[in-house]
């Protein structure tokens, strides 16, 4: 929202109340109003509109400009210089695409528009500022952002600065024509007529709260969890540290203690004595192995392969670990020698990263998956003895998540014959197609048992329990030795009677007890994940049972008797049972805390952002950027960062050197950010008449859809356009009052409003409404329906109209919603204005270009 405060300091006074972000763009020339941008009345988040609000407070007024981002009013108020489009260049340096920033000058009297001239190669012009009839602005037309000046009617703009290495940002002009701006972290001033800017020696005294050491605690910092073999403790990846927590008794134990490093992907050895993880404490990720009690130094293993790693797992004998690198290659490392061996690589690299691997119980085999050129996964078995891999599945159906039975007799896997259409990860066509998996068991030896042998009740079966081996007998049992006979193995793949469903996280507990998560309704647009039912299939009982609901992930103890599972942000350890008791065995994550050293953390964050692009960026020439030099360039500014926002800005500037789109940065943890207080909305436009707020337009919706709920069109609430909003919760509302302030902290709550046909309150009535947090969806639907009506009326129903807001899930749903009911029309207008992007638009194109081939002719009705 917009606030006003004295330049010399003092209390801030609030001028606007609205859930949409109101972003200040400057003052009017007379200083009596504040110009800001907002999305409060738009129907798409692809643009903002200009409003002004008096500095003394009052009702914001919309400027007569369709949409824009930056703006400045001329001294006489007759012209507004503005950028109509949002900036693309902040993370896309040297951008020259169709939405490059431009400055238009609108004459408010006659609505004529002129544009600041651009060079032939294009440029990004932004930050307009007036000094008399002269327009100053910021532009990258010479490569780096510098200040320029231009007068309407003249030719080429004149350069005022010629700074290099960093862009000029945040320029602001004073009454005398001097411009203050930032460049390379320093404030500068360019006086009117001066040839060179002056660096300003500014000192800001601050206690730099965000640089102080602090403690991070609580379940929100858990990113991964790994059980100890007996599940007495759980290793957590906790805000970049590796911490083990007890299932019941004891305290958390920080094994890594490295605030300036990123420690991730913990794994526990089968004997429970060691914990391994990946750490970039030395500047590059390496494998660290430490004793689980935290005593002594962790042993560090340098790793081959690309620079990021995951899917870490100990072999059961503890002599090797397997892992995957970011080139989607599978590796095995000997803990005795430190030597790494590449097992396999994905021939086709995709963001889906589907490879999975699991060890055999005797540690001599590694079962894993790779995909073929058609993106269908095949299961392979790698022999540590021979160093060779052999296929187990045929590659004609999708086979994933292979896991060995503890006795070494079977390999279990999930298989799908409907995976093909959904494997193109960037296609819309398969959006409505789900991928289902059936459960299979592979008998590994030619003389091995059938997983589902014929069952027959026989006399004497009740004596079987007495004949079971004692624990002592079991201890003397021979060690498991896994043999795989590949000849004829396809004939030994048996389907298990659980049907097909969307399944994942295949695991085995005790022999013959198979666990997985089953989800409902996940289509290809949605992540292959999410919460689902935790199920267990028993070979003996030949049935699957649901153990728990809403499970995100799980892991079993080595003997299969205990289970670790996640529900939302909570983690539980409990005994395996036919039904897991909800809430039982919850880990005390509130007791887990780690020390945060912001400056050490910031150095790691910037460096890792650089390494991510070094190892993942598609073009090895980095679009011409000297990538090692870019790290040093921005690393040099890091000591001057005082907040995480500063660090994010540095990373954003560094990434912009790649000159590429879709190189985004998610905001980090901003300490001290106040909790947002919502402002409720009624789904209406207002006018001011007779000293009252009047409903100028009331938006309808689809009240059965929670995202299209229209408060003033709800059953029992019948507010008509032209009526007045007279009071809110009994408090009278006048035109001088800010309407939105009356609905602060009222989202979703029951609010009493008084409405009536007359400004004096006669014939009024009291209604109870529930305000919503955003009107954008209601406004969007109204805009689409208005366009549809217009096209229908103008073409006498012959032409269809469809708007596609994006090429993702919303666009796919919108196209189906509006196209098929109009598919009988002769032509179609497909409106993709303000499209938010997404996937390839192949679904729309495929439907639209289908030729007429044939039709059904029936006895009655039209063909």
C-alpha cells in the first residue's frame, strides 16, 4: 500500500488500503498527489494500471491509461510519459524481444501518443522523468543502462552518462534537474548540465539486524528425512544442516555444524553406525561420512560426475554408496578406496529426472532404471562383480522403482502400459491423460519360487506356527546370496492382484510385504507426487490394505517392523500395523534448531547460484558471458549486502549476464517481514454519488466454484447495481471514508453491510456477506463473457470466441470450457492476449487444425 512520511523521518501515514500491491511511481509536479500502479481493477495479472491518491488522503483515481508500469507527469500535468509494458530486462540483460520496454507520451487532452525513438537494433527505455519540457530516461541502447535526454519533436536522444560494468538503477530527479541514481552499489548525482556524475559519500548507520547470528527452528526447515536401520533416530536435512533426532528419547544431534555450507541428502548405513551426506563445504559438493554419534571428523570423498548429487544410498554391507549426479548418471563409490564407477547415464536428459536405483540384500547388485529415446523407462540390473548391466524389462512398457525382496528371491517393480502419451513433459496434448501403474514381482532365478503359488488348506496347517524357527535359529541362517538368471526372465514377471492406479514410492519391509503410495486424480499437468494413501500389499494374504491417509512420503526400518512417514510438515515413527494410529509417534521437530550465520550463508547462496548455472545452463558458452569472471564481479559486492534482499539482487544481476529468459530467482528468507493483513473485497466497482459509495457494477461468478465466489451474488444476498453501500458492521460509510479500510482483516469472515436504493438510508436492508481476497478471477470471467457476447452479436452467432489465459492448466481448462460448446460455429477467434505462457500450445493447434473427415447420419436430427 501507499504510505507518506516526511523526508527527514517521522511517522508514516497510510493512503491506500487494498489487497493488490500498490507500487509508488512518484509525485505529481505540484506535489499534491502520489502516482502508483496497481492491479485492483484488472482482469489479468499480466499488467497494472495507474492511479493517483491525494497526499492528504482520499479516494484513489484511475488515470486514463490502459495499462503501464513506470510513469511521470509533466510539470504542467498535460502529458504523462509511461512504459506500457512490464520490464523484462532485470533478469534478461540485453533483451531485444517483442516486449522490450518503451516510453510512450500521452497527451491527456487529445489522447494522442508519441514514442521516444529507438535505435534500429532496439533498446529498453524506462524510468521516465521530466525536467521542464525535456524528458530524461534510463536506457540500455548502448549496452549498459545509462541516462538519456530527449525533447518531443527532436531526433535522437542524447546520452548524459556513459557508465560501464553495472546498470544505472532507481534514478530520481529533483526540482533543479539533478538526478540521483544507484550504480554498482553507490549513490551518484548528476547535476543539470554536468558532464560527469558525482559519487555521493553516504553513510547510513544501522544495527544491520539481518546480519546477526540467529537460531532457526521448527518443522518448516525439514527438506528430507532418512531413517536409522532400527528407526530409533531419523537423519534430517534441516535448513542446510544434517541433524539426527530421536524417535522418543534424547536430544537432536547436529552432525554437520556448517552454517556456511549446504549439507543435503542424508543416508544411514545398514549397521546404523554411520551417516553420509553431500556437502559443499569445500566449495564443491563432496560426500561426507561421519559416525552417527557425531564424534570425530567426517571423512570427505571427492566425487566424479557433474557438480550436484542426490539419491544417496549405502549398500547393505556398508562398503559402497550409490548416487546420481545432475547429468542424470548413476555412480557407485567404494568407501575403502574412494574410487567412483559410472554405472549408467540417461540417454535423453529431461527435467523429469526419472532414474531410480536400489541395492540387492547381498550388496552385489544394483537395480536401476533408465529411459529410452521414447522416454519409456527400462529396469536394469548392474553387477558389481562383472561391472555389466543387463535389462530385466523389455522397454515396451514403462517399468520403474525396482526394489529387491529381503530374501533376494524377487525383484518388485511398478509397470505401466499407458505411460507413452504423458511422457512428453512439455506437451499440452496429454494433459487429460493419467499414468497408472500395476505391481509386478520378478522371480530372479530359474529355479526360484512363484510369488503367488497355488494355495490350498490342508490338515495340519495349524502346526506350522510351532515349526517356525526361533530367533536363534534365524541368526544361524545362511546369508542371502542373490543370483539373477537373465535368460527367460521376461517369463518370470508376474502381475500382482492390486489392479492399476497412480502409484509411487515402492518399498519392501519384511519379505513379501510391499508398500507404496497411491494417489487419486493426478493427471499429467500435476506433479507425480502429492499426498496419498499409504498401502501395503501382502504376497501371503494377496490383498492390499490402506495403512494411512494423506501421506507425502515414508521409509521403513531394516526389519520392516517400524515406519517413518510424513503428513504435511509433520513426521511420525510408529510400529507397522494394519492401520497406523493418526498422530501417534510424532517427532518433536520443535526441539530441532540450528545456528544461522547470515553472511556465511549468503556467500554460499551466491556461489551455489553461480554453480547451478555453471552445471545446468544449456549453452556451454553461457551466451558469451565470461562465467568465472561474473562470479568474481558480483562476489566482490557481497560484503556490502546488509539484507537477504540485497543478496537476491546481486544474484539476479549475476543471472542477467546470461541474457536469457525464464532464469528466475525465488525470494529468500526475509527476516522481520510482517505478516500480511488481508483486505476483503465484495466483487464490485464503485462510484461516488450523493456523498455515498454506490455499486456501479456487481460481478457475478460461479458460486459453486470456490475460486469464483461472488459475495454479492450469493444465495440470500441480492445487491443491485445502483444501490448504495451505507454501512459496514454498523459503522456509517461516507464518500470521504476509504471503503477498503472498512474491510481490513475481513477476508472470509461474516460482515454485516447495510445497502439500499437511497443515499439517505431509506428502504435500506442489512445483509451478511463473506468478502474474498481477490477479484481478479471474477473480473477475468466477466471480461471473457463480455467478449463472447460481443463476437456472438456482431457475427449473428456464426463465429466462436475463446480466450486462453496460458498454455498450462488454466488455459487447457478454459479452451475446453469455451471451445466445445461453440464447435458447431463456422469460424473461431482464439484470443491469446495477456497469455501467461506455460507449455507448448500443441493441444490448441491440434484441435483447431483437424480437418473434416466424416460424419454420422442418423434417421432423425441433423447429421
